[in-house]
C-alpha cells in the first residue's frame, strides 16, 4: 500500500539565492575591471584572475537557471518533479570552474613561465586587485552568512558534506578561492616587480589555477553525490517515524528509506507494522492521518509511500539490500 503527497511545497532558499545574486553583481564589476587591467598591464596573474571572475559570472548564472528549472511542477514523465536539475547545474558549474577557470589559469601561467615578460603599469594592477578584494570580501560575507544559517550547529566540513543545497556552499567556496587568488596575484606581481623576475608572475598564475582546481574538485564531488541521490537527513526520518508511531493502530514505525530530490524536496518510503487486527479500511485511515500530519509538519516531503511490514520482515529486507551498512551507530 502506498500514498503520495501530491502537492509539493517548494520553498526557495532565500538566503542562498541572495548570496548568488550578490556574488553575480560583484563578479560582473570585478571581471570587467580585471579584463581591462590585464589588457593594460600584460600580467598573466591578472589575466587568470579576470578569467576566474568571468567563469564565476557564468557559474552564478547557471545556478540561478537551475533554481528556476528546479521549481517546475511535476508532470507525467517526471512525477517527482525537477528538483535535481539544481544538482545537475551545480555539477556543471564545478566542471566549468575546473576546465575554464583552472585550465586557462594554468595554461597562461605555463606560457608566461616559458616566455616571461615584465608586468607593465603595476600600480594599476595593485589598485584593481585591492578593489577586487573589497568587492569579493563583501560577497564572501553574504555567502558566509547564508552558509552559517544553513549549517546551524554543525562544523564547517561536516556541514559541507551533509548540505543538500549546493549554492549555499558553492558561492562561499568560489569567493574564498577568489580571495586566495587575489592574494596570490598581488604577491606574484609584487615579487616579479621587486625581484626583477617576471617568471614569478607566471608562477602566480599557475598557483591560482591550482587553487581553482582544488575548489572545483571538492564542489564536483559533493554535487555528484547529490545528483546520484543522497538520503535525506536522519532527523527527518526520526521525526516522521515519531509521527507514525503516535498513530492509533501502529505497532511499530520501523524506519524509512529516503532520497533528497532538491534542497527543499525529499521522498520518503516508510515501513510500518500495523496492528494485525485492523481491517483494510482502518489501515487506509491510519495512512491518511500519517500523510496529513507529515504534510503539515514537514512540507519538504513531496512524496510519502507507506509499506505495511512487520519489524522482522523489515530487518530481513534491509540486511538483504544493504548488509550491515545501515546498522552502524554512526553511518559514514
């Protein structure tokens, strides 16, 4: 027996979207300024930073596009909706950051190392990098606040690994990489000028590419995991089982198999042992009551399926499917 909550309540993550818009606005201004400065000075590090900002602009545009696509209503072909489109575009963002941001930066750096030439008008570079650092810092603060709000009391790394909302950490990671890149570019240009070693400007560009590559790999790994399908938070399973356990006629709420469909959308398959003396109509009424209460308490559950099953049957089925994986006290 199963039932589906047919009216998904898609609630936008306003703080994450605000961070994306703030980052987009800042990066557009920064990208234009850096491109002009790179053309004037001929600095490889400055050009790498300009490419980075251009890529970031495109990335934020794709994330916003993913948000828009993810909120479309379900149809007959996609009965669970389009929530994972956000995860798809987040994965594309990570690939672009690696291929364009890191790739072009490393290429320009190697090219400059092999054929170094002095950086011209370094004062322009310093001015542009200083202003860029200020703009990126403002965007970073917005991104940090959005991520801090989403992570609650969790540690930074644990919150990143458990997050179901890629834009919440993507903007923060991109801005962090941008700030590190600006610092590297500033040091590289200054060292190249003071030591009369133009090759250092190329090395700085390579280092910027390495920073972008590491950032892209981290983002791609997490986005891929969400795209394939991660479980919803254990807290949601516990809350739904508690609701079910309180219903008359429920002997035991065994557990639930979940899948995160979007940052604010989850599918839940709930296993329940009902009182064997109940008639079919009574079980249906109990299921309808569970559905209504779950819908009220957890609107992020867009699909709820209930399977009548004894605890012994559930345990056997779970061991057959997962082995001992789900039986550890602290799942990996």
